[in-house]
C-alpha cells in the first residue's frame, strides 16, 4: 500500500503534466485494487478542483484516495477566524471560500502558504504580528519550492526562519505533520482495515519535507529525482543515516519497476 506525493512525483513542477510512468502506476493501483492515498501539499486550488485537474490528465483518483492540507485546516484554525495569510493569490482566495477572514490589522493567526516571491515588508509585518501574540501556522513544511527551473525556500524553511527570528512556535497542517499522516492513514484504513504505517511505502521528491517525518512513523521511503532534486548528491550526503530513503528512483517509471 502506498502514500504518493503529487508535485514533482506524479506531475512536473513546470508544466504540471504527468511525469514518466505516473499514469501507468496509478492505473495499476486502481486495476489491482492496491490501497493507496494521494497526499499532496496543494493549496493553490480547492481540493475538489485540484483532484479534478489530476483526473483530467488521466489519473482517475476518487475522493477516497485523496488528501490535502485545505481539508484539515479547520483542525488547526477555526473557520471564521481572523487570519493574516501569505502565499499566492489563489491560496488566499481559497481561504476566503473556506470561511476565513483575511485581517492584516489584528489577526488571530498568521498562515504561511507558498509563493514565488516574499518581500521584506511582508516579513516585517509577519514578525510584528508574531511578536504581538498571533499564532503561526504553516500549510505544510516543504523544504524547497520549484518554479521555472529555479528553487526557492519552501514553507518549512520560512517557518524556521520566522521561529528563529521571534522565538514563536509554529504548527503544520500538511506534510510532514503527524496530524496529516494520521488522517491519511485513517482514509487508507477505509480501503484496507489492516493498514498501518509499517505496511506503507511513501513516494516523494521531497526527502526532508515528506520522507524524513514519514520514516520516523515507520513507513518505507522512496525518493524520486523528478522534482525538487535532479541528483541524489544534492541532498543525500547531508542527511543522517537514519533519514536516508530506502530506495532512490529517477521517476515513477522506475518506481513501478522496483516496488
């Protein structure tokens, strides 16, 4: 049984089209009724809209096999709360649709999503809110954000910077939070009641942002070089032995051949 990332794993970061072997891998899981969950940190589109987009590419993923952070945000921040949110415009629009009130005067919480460019004035505003007592929440804890063949600090890197600057603690909604993985496991158990972390193989292009936390919970980890990293040497030598993935593959085609 599997947990499978999306960006950089099933679809590429530039054109958002299927990566080599991805369609065949999901088709095989569906055909053979192998339990799996698509676990994405998508926040730029509503959950149903993004799943529909994936299906328009040919993936055939139903709601029972899908989870993203927008589906769990209310467990960290009550709907209707005042939030100062930072990220792409589509992400801010989704928060409003979910019932949150954007407030950049006296927010109860600061919510960090991802976008290509954060500026110093935004960081100054965020720091001010945190020093005044606002709660800090990250939609996920990705290490890098890949866009137009460039790599930028991910939400996880930004959260750590803000925490270091203000001594504020933070909470994470999506991967690699235990909350997110536990909810994904609950949904997987609806497909196979005997599902447990030690029976799951997780596949992702983000070692530190997805796989390290999953490995702590007992999952088998597979690292693909089709997204944030193009060579294992860019990240693997910097990891502790206990953090290193069980398998490294070029893409989902190779994953399908080896798992």
